[in-house]
C-alpha cells in the first residue's frame, strides 16, 4: 500500500469514527442525557463531523446547562460573548460564566474575570476580576496567570509592579504561554522594578520567537541590532525582522525599510526601502508614513514629489509624530511664503498696469 493510499485509509477511518460519535451523541441527546447533549452541541458548535449549526448547538447547551453541566454553561457564555447563534450579549455571557465559575470551572473563572476587567456586561470591577483570575490561576490556567501579570503591569486594581508581573508571567511562561514569555522579555529589557538584564530578555524573546510568535521575533531582531544581550549582528537582526515582517508585522517591515534606506547591514537600496515602508504604511504605521514622506521630499528611490511627501507627513502628524509635524509645518510654511510672494508679484503687476498711461 502506498503512502497516499494509507493516508486516505486513515482519513476514512477518522471520518467514520466522527460519524459514529455524531450518531451516538444524537441518539443519547434525544434521551435527555446532559453529557450527550453537550457532546452533540460541541459537534455542531465547532462543525466536527456535522454541519455547523449555532442555533441547535445553543439549544442543546441550554438543555445540558439546565442539568448543571458546567462545560455547557461555559460554552453558552462563549456563544453569547461571541454572538454565535444569538446577538452578542455580554450580560448573558456573564450570567453563564458565573454559573460555571461557581462550580469551579477554571476557564469560566478566567473569562468572567476578563469581562469584569473590561466592564462588559457589568460595571468595570478590577477587584472582582483579580479574584476571578486568582481562582482560575489556582487551577493552573496559564491564561489567568498571564492576566494577573497584566493587571500588575496596567495598574488595574493593584499598584503597578513589574516585579510581581514577572512572577505571574513566569508561571504562565512555564506552561508555554508565548505572550507571557514575550512580556517577560520586555520587562527584563526595560528594567523597571526589576534589574535590567538583556540576556534574560533575549532568553525569553528567543523562547517565544522560536515557537513562531511574531512580536518576540521583532524583539530578537532589535536586540541583535543594538547588541543588547548578544553581540551586535545586523545580518541576524535583518533575518529576524524578515521573519516577523513576513507575518505582517508593521514594526518589522519599517525596520527593514530603515535598514535598506540607510545601508545598515545591507547595501543601501532606496527602492527596497520604499517597498517595505509601503507595506507598513498600508497598516498606517506612523514611522513608515513619516519615512515615506522624507523619501518623497528628497527624491530617494522615487521622483521628488512635495505633494506626496506632504500627504505622508500629514498622516503621520495626525498620529502625533513630532518629526512629521515639523516637516509638515516646514512645507506648509514654504508654500504659504511662496503663495504670498506670488500674490505680491500679482499685486505689483496689477498696480503697474493701472498706472500705465492710456494710449
């Protein structure tokens, strides 16, 4: 049997198993068994072997939830939160999460905390959100551990404390939470409430970057660019920037544009710089917009075009970029002076015409 035939055989077996489970769940659900109702709802909710049907899934979740099945209560909350089979309703989501959370469901406790932290479905309540997160964290839920770390970073109901944030992020990172690893890297990189340590920053960034986390890949590139925690290596920096840029990271695309426009680690190439800046500018990246303005103003890789330069400066200035604001104002002042000078010339010309002796 060829590999292709074996693969097709395995796929057929999997499909048959899913169909068998769907039939079993449907039969058991018809008998009113809560677990079977939940199982059938999951198949419909996530289109596992049966057509996706949010409305029917919700009905089955409600039947199972009424019998006290916490997993069904949790998923009802998810459907109301995400507007699946029903209009988005944070109040209902909150209600169902509370029921599941009361019975010790860690994910429901975490999600309840998120809604309360964000003020969705109820008045914003950082203290209650923290309580929910800590209950979920006690179950070992990495998302809750990470959320507590962010509460300490963002001064939500607690004093801002990056050292405590790092402690919670480490717990989540130990379970492979990529964003927690990246936040740890940033905390060590900035060294607030904790000793600045670029080697530790690189350790955590690399751990997340090697797993494909885009933001971490950007930061690995930045550390190589500036020789922080590692020897300066612009070629390696560019490699990491390109990994992040290939996934649409506008910061990385702008960094690559800057390297090409200034010949940092590569041969200076204004055309390539423009290409990368334009990719980032499509996402309204302020640095890319400002740099495109400069290149059009000075004719780098393109024909000099003051109008286009001004357009990019104006877009960047609206985002508060000081460099773009300055250059925008210089161009506008130059245009105003030019228009005033032209107006004065026209006025003088008109005056001369008026005083010419009639023939």
